[in-house]
C-alpha cells in the first residue's frame, strides 16, 4: 500500500480550492471540529489548515470561544507541540493553521505495528509531558489529549489541537449530540462534568500512554456511557501494563486530581528510568523506527 496515498487524500468535490490565501493541496483528515488540509506558507513551508464545520461556524458563542482559544494557543511554544502560526476566528469559515508534522499519529502507529516497547513509552510520556508543560504555561488546558492528537515525527512526538476543544464546549454542536473530548481518554472529573484543570490532561496522558503500551484502551471499549461509567466509578487494571511503568501510571491515573503527578515530575521520572539513553539523546532512533519512513509532502 502506498503510504503517501494513506496520508494525503485528494480534495473532494465540496472542498474549497483555497482558504484565506492558502491553496489547499490535499486532505489530511476530518474530525469533530472540521476538516484538515495540507497547504503551504508563501515561503513553501507545509502547514495543516483546519477549517471549522458549518454547524459550529454558525454559532456566535463558538466563534467567541474559538477566538479566545486561538489567542491563548498563540502563546504556546514548545519542542513537542505543533505551533499555531495563523488563524481567523471571524473568517467564513473560521480556520487555523499549524506547522505540518510529517509522521503518523500515535493511533496510526499502534494500529500498524502494535504496542510500543517500554523505552518508547517512556520517551512518549516524557515528550508529551513536556508539551503539556508548554501548553499549561500559556494558560491552556488541552481537554482532548488522545492518541490521534499525538503525532510521531522522526525526532519525537508533537501534541496538536491543544485548547481547541474548549471552543466547542457548550455550543449548539454539543447540544445536538457531538461530544467534546473522547470518552475513552477523559478524566473522571471531565466525564462527570466537574472542574477541568491541567491535572485533567495528566489523566489523559496516562490513558494515551496506556493505549501505546497495550494497543487498546485501558478502560475498554463499548458504548460511551459504559466507558465513562468505568472511568468515573472504577479503578484501572494496572496489572495489564508492563511492570516497570505501573508506579507512574498509578500517579497519572489517580481519581483525585490533586494526587496526580505533574508534567515536570513525569519528565523526571521517565528520564531516570531511561538512564544513559536520556543523557545520550537516544530518542531519534526510537522514533525513526516507530514512525517509519518519512513520506514526501506534495508541493
């Protein structure tokens, strides 16, 4: 199978040829917020353009939230994030552009090669935790951290879509059955409608890393209401996870947000377990193996 064909899909009949001067070259995917396209800056650097769905774009409250989240996301700078470089909450339709990350999502990588080995999970958790440090320092909570929102470049993971889920929360879109946040990767307080804090993202990091280690969700599959019930009222079965990782997962997946590890503690814990590899910068070899050969980006 042609990997480039898997990544870059042709534009469809209803797609615009351009958005705000960005010519659209291919489809990258679609989700609850909208469709994502490949484009390029005037200088030729590839970017991912997310165009908001019409049912969201027609909601004035969504646009206000979207503008607020864009303003916050512009402040995020980190080695493990896909930087927001341009956006327009008042556009027709609203859109945003981030640097394009050449690599599969964690979800795609696990589907292709199976669960990740322990060292790769440690590198993953350290990288995503460092991304959360940058995101939280800008006053943003991701709210929808999950395997499809972690892209695996050859030099490490990149977290995307940070803070954008908040823009759609409470709009007509959610009232008509859309779910902001993904049930299998929600924290208990998020699933039960409680207060959302940076610790909410730490719980989601634990679930995302557990998916990487197991090849499936730690809280099982099935109807969303059943998964959410298990997250709110149950305890994760940490015996399913590799033994060396269990103490860290126990901290990340604590039911009480106050008992969860901080991103800084996660980075330090992982570096200690990686030992000499962390000091020698052994991550690129790990990611090159997991992400696979780099796919040429269409011009």
